[in-house]
C-alpha cells in the first residue's frame, strides 16, 4: 500500500500550502503592495462590478477563497488515501481529477506565481504521480 502514502504526502503538501496561504492572508502583510499609496487606493476605489466592493476587500476575499482550493484538495485526497484508498484507486475519475487539479495548479504557478508555490506543487504532483504508478 505505498501508493496511498504517496497520495497522502501529496495531499499534505497541498494542504499545508493552502493553510499557509490562508494564514498569510489574514495574519500578515505578505500580500500587501510594497507601495503604501497603492494599498490606500485599493481601500478606496470600488470595482466596476459593484460600488459596494472596494478593490482591497476583493483582494483579501480572492486570496482567502484561493486558499480553500488547496485546503479542500488536501483534506479530500488525504481523507480518501487514509480511510478509503480502495475507492480512490478504483475510480479513474477521482484519481485523474486529482492529477488534473495539480497539473493545473502547476501551470498557474509556472505562469503567474513565484518560485515557492511552483516547487511545492511540483513536489506534490511528483508524489501524486508516484501514487498513481505504485
């Protein structure tokens, strides 16, 4: 059963990245612009979509909701690998859905994000593929 531990490791990596991102969103200034004047403008300028939503609140909301995808991936695939590995590995849909999700995150990381998420997702995808092949 080493396959389930490869998937579990992959899920744990993604879960920790999502949890870290959520923590940074609410308990740090990591996602604040370096230019404080830009942050002030983001807190005062509304979106075209709605005058009630300022750019800063949309930015915080985006980062918080962005964290939930990796958190849910990690919880879902971690849970399945621990408690129902037979369901996970007997379902081509579930196993390939996880691989597709990680491949898409890898694409996003390579194209739009910085190096740390790229490395973390690449390692997670390697463990996941290892679980698929084991």
